C-alpha cells in the first residue's frame, strides 16, 4: 500500500491569445492515472476541464473503468495535514518519472517558466479555493454525488506547488476496503471559462480516534458577502451549516448548483466553506440546524467544539506566499476555452 501524503495535481495550459487551463490531482490512487489524450475519442485526460458533460462523462471524470491498482490509497491523517502537489505538468511534480516530458520541477512553482494566468488567476487576491471530499464507501459503483462530503478546503488554491489540506481530527476510520475521495476546483470567472474539475481517488483515514459518523451532506448556499452582485453584507442565516456537498455545476445533467456563467460557486466563505478542516461535519456537531433562509437571523450553535487534533496537528492551513522564482502575472491573454 502506498503511504504517500503527497498528491500531485497538474495544470497544463498553452495557446496563443487564449489560455486553455487544465488541472487535476495526480497520485497512483486516482482513477485515470494513466489515461492519455489517446485513450478516449476526445481529450479526457485527468487535467481536462469538465463542462456541459453528461453524468457518465463528468462523474469521476469518466474514469471509473480506469481504477487504481489494488492497495494504492492516498492517506488522510486525522487531525493533521495532507500535503498535495500542484503543477502545470506532471513533470513539475514528484511524479515526473511517469511524465512524457521528464523532470521540469522548479521548487514551489506551480507552473515553471509561466505566468499565473496558466493556472487561472490574475493574482493572489483572485484565488477561489479548492476542496477535498470523502464518501465512506469502498465500492465506487455505489457512490452517488450526494454521498460526497467536503472535509477540507484550501482557499488559496491554486497558488503553490505544495498545497496543504487539513484533515478533521474526528474523522472516523474508513470501512474495510477504504473510502473514496475526490478533489474539486472551480476557478475565478476573471481567469477562465465555466469549468469544473473533479478527480476521484481511493483514500484511507489514518490515526482515527473517533467513530462518530459524518452527517448527511446538504447543498451549499450562497450566503457570504457578495459585493460583485451588490450584496456587501453576509447573510449568516442563509448559510448551509454542517456537512456540505461539493459543487456540481455547469454540466448537462445532475447539477446541484445553478449559478450563472459569471457567478460560479467557490470553496470560500461565500458558501460558508471556511479555510482548513471542516470540523462541523459530524452527526453530533449540532443539536439542531434551522432551515436556512435569506431573511433568517438564526445561526445554529456548535454542540461539539471544533477539534484541532493532537499535538502538532492543525485544522487550518498557513496562507502561502508567492515563490521567489514565480513569474508575476502580466496582461491576461483572454478567457479560457470551455471545450
């Protein structure tokens, strides 16, 4: 069994005038680890964005027939940090030995020798976060979109090659055969088209000290301050509290989010996704959660304190700084292709 807590996630962008941004996590535990642009009749590499696809195309990126080898899991240490890698190309990550272009790593740089436009941002203030979600089911054929619960958010993703995700301290152990996880990302509308990113992988929680199960995840609601749409103040009573589903947006079917082209959902406070471990996702986190409403002022109180785990653990992740060798963003080359 692989015991790496290092995940590589890559982004391949190219083109003159229009950037075609692509991103995925990379690790032998993922579905589609060896899929290339020749495997499908269309480009369905893990890095290809998902837009206006049928359910079979976007769910697990259409890679259910390309599972990881038995015993390959990505480990999630309860109460600690799981470190992922982000890169413009698999060659920019630890997994360069299986990349066609070889080793092009450049320290903590996401995209060696390229501007930040290559990973869909005009700069640090334009980052919209990404998330890890989990389903406590070893049989991937039994999992439905509603089964995934977001357990960790990094609001400054994508920015550095090494990106941390804090794992809640109270995560219960996975069933025999492990769990399934997925990585999700929707970038800023200022830096690309209506693109979703989802990559599924097999995962396993390690160091569990609790058996309290996760609550049934609910659909997130847009409730934070939204000045771009003339809503300067947050509406806490309109938030979804507790366990939340990931965003399924801009597909041909099975969406749970219906925001428009220029108002995509983000893994930020805008949808009550705080940065770090999502510590309120358990069945005993709240005694009661009142129905959310735009006019409600009622906010549920946590029944259990948000745990931070044992010594040396953390439920939050440090904000990254720009790597010294990272090329600053210049003039935006245009909106991304939505394929």
